[in-house]
C-alpha cells in the first residue's frame, strides 16, 4: 500500500540553525500539506501546496518557514532560524483530488530545538 | 470559521467494554467530511474512520462506529469490545474539499486490563 514517508524521524538542532524536513508524498497525489503538533497539544495546519505554489498558509507559517517541491517527488519544509518554540512533531500529508477523500499522513518528524 | 470541540480530555475504560468519545463541530457548510484519527505513543496519525456529511448512514469499521447527527453537528466515536491496543490519543477532525483538516484538542483514552 502506498504511503507518505518523512525523514528524518527525529532531528535535534541548536536554536538559530536552519533545518529542512523532508517528505515523499504518494506518487499520484496533487495536494500537499504540513501540520505541526506541539507536545500535548492539537495538530495545527501550517501550509498547503498545490501546482507548485502555496495555496494557503496559517499565521504560524511566517517568514522563517518555506516549502518547496524541488524535484517532483520530495516536498520539503525549511525553517531558516529555529526557535525553541519550533520544537514539535511535524506531519506531512498528501491527497489526490480536489474532493477530500483521505489525507494520508506521514509518520512525522520530531524536531527538538535546544 | 470551522471549529472542532472534544469535551473529554481523558477517559478510562476496562478492556472489552464499549466506550464513546464525543465530538461537536461548527460549520456553515453543507458538504464536508469528518474524521477520527488515532495517535498512539509513536505519535503517528492513523485514520480510524471517516464520514461524508451527505451520507445519512453512519460509518463503521469493524469495532469502530460513529454516531453522526448532522443537525446537531455531533460526531461521536464508539469503540466496541475495547482492546489494550486501543490506548491512544483520539482526534476528531473536519475537512472540506482540498482545504486543510481542522483538528480537535483530542481525547486521551486508556484501556485498562
């Protein structure tokens, strides 16, 4: 069964450093998302991406964040200068059509900012 | 804006019992989807069940079923014959079209041996 994959599973970084979280969505999917879950809190939407551009972003997704699909398979989330409060679980999700069927979630990347 | 509310932060039941998790939501839309996700200690998000708002019949998946009350904007999850492996955080969620999914705050469910 096709699945969304994410790497790394756990990333530890120093405050102020740049991190890139990687996702490989399911191959025939067209819509891509990043969500964030701070420990003990609910899952929050960060950004959606379609047709090689951002279609929606939340207020969390400020200038420190960026996304791209560099090679037609990977979907990346970059945080330019990490803060302590960026420590969270980051989930990538993808789905196929414009009618929501099921957003397939990746296993997540745990980001720890020291 | 759509909101999802889960009023039970934590619940505990004995193994083999039936448990119901509550969820209410608010939307002005008529066509949407509702979901229950399970998040075990590994923190992976696992889709348990989904309901299409235009379908009157309640969705079921093996031991999991929902009670969807569209007029009341209520979407509860029933777990029958609960098992130790059902211990997890459960999130109710709302989705529409290609829009983002909106999650509730979750209910932590403990299945006791």
